[in-house]
C-alpha cells in the first residue's frame, strides 16, 4: 500500500533500495573521516572548551556562510505542471512551499506561492512583482514587532562570482528590517526573500536530508533559545544550519507524539526529491564537483504540514558524518559472516530464529496467569475476588515440592531463545597447558606411598606443564616408578 502524505492522499511508493555494501577502499576513506572528526573534538566539545567559550562570548562570529539553490524553485514549479495525478502540489510531492521571492541583481525575478484554490504551485506574473505587494504579503498583520521574524533573506549559490551576493550569510528579519531591505535593494543582492515558517514547537528547527550511496539520512537541528523570547537578536533565536553549531543541537531522528508519521514522510520526500534532482541532472547544471552534494531542508508547522524551505550545497565530509548510521551498517564487520560463530551459544547465518523462552521466563508467565485466575477458598476461609493471592510457603512440603533437583533441570540447549546453527559444533583444539597433580598412590591401609627418588625434597613437579612436555615426560615417570617398585620387592 502506498504511504500517506501530509493531507491524507496516496502517493506511489519509492523504488526499492539494494542493501548497502561498501568496498575496502571506500570504507577506509569513510573511517578516516570518522577518525578525523572524533580526534578534532576535545572533551565532547565543538572545537575545544577554550574556543567554544570564546565563540559564545563573541556574537559577531555566530554567522556562517550559507547559500541556497534558487534554480530548484523553478524546477519544482515545472515538475508540478507535468500532468500529475492531482492538481495540488502537496498531494503529489508530500510537502508544501512558503511564499518565496527570487531576487536577481537587486530586482524581483520570480514569486512562487501555493494557490489557496486548488493547492497548486504557481508563479506570479511580471506585473505583480512589485516591492509594495511583497511588503504587504510579508508584513501584513505583523504590526511593528521587531522581535518576531516575518521573513528570511538567503543569498544565492552560484559557481560564477559575478552572480553571487556580496554577503554569504542568512538574515532573519522582522517587520522593520524587511521593509528596509525591500526599499534598499542593490545590484549586488542576489538570493531569495522567503516568508518565515513558524515551527510547531517553542524553538526553531530545521530537518536536513541528504542522499549518499543510495541511502537517505536526516539531521534535525533545534535552536537552543526560545523563539518567542524578547531578549537577544533574531538570528540567535532562529539559526540552525545557518549559524555556528553551538547555537543549536543536532539529532538523527525526528520524533513527535503529535505526528508520529512525520519522520517517515520527511525521509520519503527527501528521497523522492533527491531522485528527481539526479534524474534531471541538476548537479551538472550547477557545475558541482564530485565532493559537493545537494542538501534539502524541511520544516514542520503548527498545522502539522511539511514545508520545503531551501536547498544548499554542502561538502562530502558533512554528508558522510550525517550518514554515519547507514554507512556503519554497510561495513564488512556487519555484512560478512563471523568466523567461528558456532563457538558462541546461538548465532545464525542470516538472522535469528525464534525458539522457546528460558525456563525462568516460562515460570514467570505461569505465575502471572495463576494470579489472574479466581482465588479459591483455602483452609475454610472465603477470600474475595479482589484480594491478594496468598504467598507460597517458605518451608515445608509445599516449598520442597516446587523445587527440582539438579539432574531434572533442563540444559540451555533445550530451553533457549538464542538461534541455533544448522551444522555441528566445531572441534576445539587442545589447550597448550595442563594442570597436573602430585603422583601419590594411597595404600589400602591408608598409608601414602611415595616412590624412592620422587620425594618432594629431591623432585619438584610443576603444577602447570606444556602439553608437549607432559606427553614426553609421562612415559619416563612411568618407567621410573616401575623400577622403584621392583627394587623394593627384591629387598623384601
């Protein structure tokens, strides 16, 4: 059955992915990235405790370069009008898009929005690309509150220096800052102005999905500050992937009791969009190198709707670190057969098979079932149905009858939940050492006879002896003891 999207519609399932299997050279390169990342962090800090403390005090260094791919909005608009099954964009792709205005060299180039009539992704005509209409849409019913962000400015990513913006940092703007930016656009401004998407929680967050070696992974970054707090700048309260790592916390899962299906929906939407980007050869259109990858960023609103915010270009190192759980499962130590696995109690070639539970677990289940049965009368006293069952006797005939002898207890081979192998137990080689005892023979009368010449004062026998030395010495000791017995008999 096809999965449900955010509005309850059926969408076609994705293509089945083959199991991940990494070769030796690929895994060595991935392990090197993991080791460099773990060695570069001291005491579980971002860089070092001293550098982290300095970064927390210096707020001017919290902004990090972050650019978006503006061509992707044009591609989404085209993909939404290719004769899909439904007219609504959300029904076909599983996510929506906020109002996004593309700015090229200081002038509005395109305005993408979701239609309220049928939910399709539309683009405004050239006559409606006016800064007054943009300001009315973004700042309407906002008042003059500068603490709450209403729009986001994000520069454009390009391989050509003349097409890029003069600043590569993201800005979260209030009403006043948005009006100032729209009235003071310069030819060096190239990027997008996007309506701020209110998150469903008290803090701002973003979900980033990447695809590497056929595996789709996610990373959820949540800002450490409360979004509605009045102190601090808007960037400090909204930045996730756009700012310093210390401003937010990262997690590889998205969990919420309000929408438990959202994690699956995000992974499916990210995988579908990544496949579409690869099919349309967007990497070649953007002139991306082999070490650069496209990352997709999503957000969930208070109405439990999934929104696509922007796409950016990140390095291969960040992609490998984000896909760590999936890549580790493709390691040779996880995919190849374990040598001598039959020496372990249990183990199988592919997967575990269910077996009978241990005797202790069965006895515990029987005890719970016995307590659930109606309580009968005991010793002439009627007990109520809701009364606590009597305790078993601690001593006497009843307690001794419940215990089993050691010989009657079952071995672990008969009552185990561990899987069993289809072949016999391998032969265990003999150990290199043996523990030996003193060679004494008791007489029928109780007297211990020690052969002559083998007294502890004249011969010291080690307690731990090598197997080869023990096998070579045992015939010599046997011959010496026989000669001593013959000499004692002739003396008598």
